[in-house]
């Protein structure tokens, strides 16, 4: 088996006397869609914050392609090839869909603070924006304000902004939260499309999405990974059913 593209090794995170992550070990393989599930308060968002640089681990190692990223700032983690979206939609509602994506692409090219830009470099940016619009199925909405998009389209735009840095690993934190059944189906299909050839680590509470989308699933309970396996293995794991899934495993 090849080495994991993202690896957490005996990772701990404490805030004073509160121990949130308690020795989590997780290996995400290149090209797989890997879900993290667990009850509320299990530490899933904290785990994502550790991977993406919002928090530094209290103990343990976080490796991206074999290189330590634990404790690096989010911008540096992003430059190393990992990008994430958040539970709350993080877009600029007062500007167009195209401009949201343009700003994200310009950050990748370090053009956001450059006032004198060559036409050739701007052409590259615009071409990448057009490609992103097509990937996230928003080509027809490029001129609309982001605030005019439906909720699922806004989440699609945020995913597009996450893709703008051309990451090797994408972290999506509850991308289907608050969606209707139709919106969930739409977004799940989009995620399946845009993660082809990339690695996905996703936190999601909708078990129908998790079991249909993920190649492997890890279960986080009270800050510890208690099981990792295929959907069928997790569905049949007695410890997982007792700790979290219960009737949903059926």
C-alpha cells in the first residue's frame, strides 16, 4: 500500500483542561473520498481546524505528502496543497459569482494586491475562472450577485473557491447542512464530479450521503478514532453501532 497523502499520528488538542482530540490517528489515501462521522461534540470540526492550520496540535504529527504541517498557518497549509470549506457559507454576497471566483484565483497567483497587471496574466486568471464556473455548474450565473444564488448554489460557489488553489486534498465541513433532499442530491453529485483525481476528506451528518459517497469512513467519538473501514465494514461494526450509528446502520 502507498503512503497516505494526509496522516494524523497520535494527535491531541486541548484547551486548558478540556481535552477535545485524544490521540487521533487517521490515514487518508491519495484519490479517495474519506468521511469522518461521529456524534455532536466528538471533535470533528476541531480535527478539521488542526488539518487546515486554524489550530496547532498540542501533541502528535500531521503530515501532508510526508511533510509536517502541524502548526503551520492556514495560508501556508493551502500553499502546500490542502484547501477547505467551512460549515457556514464563506463567500462575498455583494459581488458577482465570477468576481468571487476571480478573487480566489488571483490569490493563487499572488495577484490580489498587485495593481499593475499584465494582460496575459489576467487572461490566465479569466480562463481559470471560466473553467471553475463550468466545473461547479454555474456558467449561466456568472454575472449574478452571489447573494442571488440559491443556498445549494452558494455552497457550490464556495466549493469552487476552494478548488481555485488547485489543491491535492480538499476538506469539506458539512457541505449538505441545511439542504433539502433535492439540494443534497445536487451537491452530492457535484462533489463526486469535482473530486475526481483529488483526495476528499469530508465531515457530514447525512448518513445516506456518507455511505453512498465515501470510499472509507472513520468514526470519531470523544476525540478518538474508534474505527476506519469501508461503508459496509462500518455499517457492520458493533462498536460503531453502539457508540453512534444505532438504527441508522440498518
